C-alpha cells in the first residue's frame, strides 16, 4: 500500500496523485489541514519538514518532483527509450521554468500590485506567455496529440495538463479563464487529455477545486 499525504488542494501533490491512480497500484490519498501538517512535522514524520510525502512499502519519500517521478515510473509514464525520456524531461524543465516566475507573486501583499504582477507575466513576450506558446508549439508539432509526440501519455502530459490549466481555475487573483483564449492549441490539448478515459474517470466527481480537469471545462471561457 502506498499513502500520499498532502493538503486537500491539488498543489504540489496532484501529479503524484494522478500518476498513482494511473498506475493501478493500491494507494491511499490522505489529506490534512494545517494542524495536521504541524502534528506530522512535530512528530518527525516529514523527512525535510514539508509536504507532500509518499509512504511506500520500502519507506517514506519526500520532495514533490521525486514523488511524481516515482509514481510515473509505477504507472509506466516514463519512456524506456532514453531519447524520449530526455524529451519528457526537457518539457518538465520548460514548465518548471515559467512556473518559477509565478511563485514570487504569492508573496506580494498588496492585492492591486499582485494582480498587476501576474497580468504582466501574460503580456506578449513575457515569461509565462512565452512558456505557454512553447507548449503550444509542441502540441502543434505532435502527430499523436501527446505533448512529447509519444504513442501514449507520459509524465510530460501529466505535468503540462495539471499545472497549466489549474492556473486558470479562478483561485489566483489576476488570472481568469478567458485568458486561455490566447492559446487555442492549448485549449485543444486540454480536450485531448481531459477526454482520455483514464483521466476522465479519475476526475469524474464533484470537486470545486478540480473542475478545470473535466472535459469542456473552458468551453464558456
């Protein structure tokens, strides 16, 4: 049995959650609130003091990217071909690069300043705009619909799908779902992944935090 422990929100744990589900191994999704996190931290159960963690039959793993890759390997989402695996890793780094520019906005206390900083990232030629356009170019060049042009879904798709579209969920001040209209190929990519039977089955539930992962989520954007 594997047990993933994190907050209820998608956050840093969602790629691991989806990969574990796709792996079909037996796993448990344990969610905690802030007090629960503090209790785990005080008990010494968190190797480096942070969530998420993944309890495996062999021991506990920490750090979200390590968890994600472990779960992706269980699910067969890491290509065996070394070149293709390199392309998947390349896309993961691309996503990580533009997402890193978004993180500092969480520490801006003034709301108007925060909104302005976020909107600036989506202006023509700005960091996130270029990052999303790079993803679009990969989607457009793919003959299969999967972002690394692989025969089936890979970890690159899990990361691209979950991280990209959560930004437009409405929970981040200054970023609206309508902004996705500037990236039509990503809208098509969303439909491709959301309608995959495996993904669709996992997100077929009432969840106000994860509506962005459902088919047709942005039809009225």
